[in-house]
């Protein structure tokens, strides 16, 4: 029996989620899309209909919603008969949407950790500050909540679990994210600029020697020869998945590395040094109170507008190092995605595609019962095999590189 889905958000990731839900609506049923801007939701509905994406007959509808309003969100869940909510709005919405799901009895999925607008890089592990405090409520109600089920966090958490299951013992997990694409603009971010910059303006937290280590952004780098995209330099960054993997897998070293070009680093550094990336309000000479970071967001290109001209590929994966049969072993489990292919299929660029396909796979696994945990979990707490197999089928194939070579990864 199919389960109806409510998508919160109307950006590039939501567009991918809507198309993929439509392509699999024999499992996911009717689709509702809601955000503050009704016209954006209507554009996504039109895009889905234009491509004839619906696998079987069903409804796809657009709704105006302030998702910070818990009652309004719960009412919309009930009104649309939605049994699964996929939250791909801003990370500031997580706790409100979660509360609405608890009130209305719906499954909750998101792709990023909750944030408060006036706080950056809170005390780790970040999930313990907000989401994990609601775990008992989901367990008591027998409701599933799957946290951070995009690509990173999300798929990379599953890769980490697979790596741990393959080896006898694991010393380190290093997640590497490289976007080797080109959007042709002077400067732009691949997802919400406000959330993007907040990741890199505070302390960089990593899990090393079974404890939290703090560094500054761009302080530590590594260079790897990666499949398809070649030799790339990445920088130690703070990121969501480190905060759950460090607590759930018992691995002494968990780090996240993000690729940046020199141009990005230069522009970022100037903006930061000028105070333009601050989340704290300032008052102009005219007496207007503004948040510098929100002004920067307003003048930068909308990430969804980058899609038509985006070229190149992404490579995201996990280096998992440890012992196997008494010998030191390292495996690299990864995915390569193509920006142009993503645009041709769903009208979004590759970063949105990699973030949007996994929550749909997770929703399908909840609908079929394979991932219906009936409590709150992070991805690494679930069986990764059906997830990887399903992603292979619906657009994000996984590969593995180890001593035996480089090959597709799937599970019988």
C-alpha cells in the first residue's frame, strides 16, 4: 500500500524530491509540496507534470505554509493525508516540523541538522542539542524519524556503516566531498548561502582519538587522487555526520573534508574579514537593523538558478581505514554524479540531486517497512544494504575502490 508524502521546502533539493517521489508514486502515493512561497511550489508541480514524471495516476498539489507554525503544519499533514514528511526546507525549521509530525502522527525525514538563527557551531555533538532530545517522544508514539538522510549527511553515513561491517576493526573514517563542477558565475553557493556560510565561519569540530578536536576553517588540508575528478585538495570542515557517527560507531577518528577552489576561499575570506558573514544584527547609519549574512544571501544567485548551465561532476565518499585479517586495509566507498545529467532528468544541478534522491529512497523503505524503525534514528543505525540497492536503481549508484580494484557495490 502506498503512503502519501508532504514535502516541506521549494528550492532545488525539493524539486529533486518531488520528481523522484513522482517517479516512484506507486510506493509513495499522493504528493503535496509546501513552502512560504506558493508560486515556487506551483513551479515544481508544473515541472513534474511537464516531464510526465508520475509513474502511476495520482495527485501532486502545491500549498502555502509557514512551517514554523506547528499547528498549521500539523493541519496540512492531516488535510493532505500525508503519512511521511520530507523536510528539505531551511535547517531552522527542523524542530517545528518535527513537532508537527509528532502531533499529526507522521513519519519525519530531514537532510541536515537543526540550527538556530542566532547560534553557530554549538557544543558537539550537535544532534544532542535539539533532535535527540525528542527521541523518546518518537519511540513512545511508535513513529519513525530518520535524521540527516541526504547525501552528506545520509548516504555517507551508510557508507561508513558498510566500511565498518567489512573490516574487523576501524581506525578512521574520512568523508571527502568534492564538487568538480562549474556553474559559470563569478561567485555562488550550491545550496542555501546562509546555511552554507554558517558551516564554515565557526569552529571546525572533528572527532580524533575519541575526543572532540577544534580547528579553524582552511587550517588543515589533504590531497587525494579521486575517481573521475582526479587529484583534489580538500579541507577539514565541521559537518553534521561527524556528530552522529562519532557517537554511534565507536570509531576513534571521524573527519569530514570539503573541496574548495582558490577563488571560493579568497571571496569567502574577504566577506568574513569584512564582517559580512556575521549572523548577528547590525544597525546602518539610516537606523535600519540588518543581518549581514542575510544581505549577502539576498545578493547572491539563487542556487536553483545555477542548474541550466552547470557542467562537471561530483565525487563524494568515505575512506574507511582499519584491520582486516590482521592486515591494515583501506576502502573507498563513493558516488560520482553529473550536473548535466541531473538537470536533464529533474531540472536541478548535481548537488541538489545528490541531496534530494536519498530522502526519497528512505521514504520508500519506510513505506515498505524495511526502514520503519518506529523511533528516531540516524542513518548509520539502519541496515545500509536495501538503501544502497535502491539508490543504485533510482539514480545514485555506489562504487567501491579497494585492493581488488574499482567496481560497483550492491548487495544480494
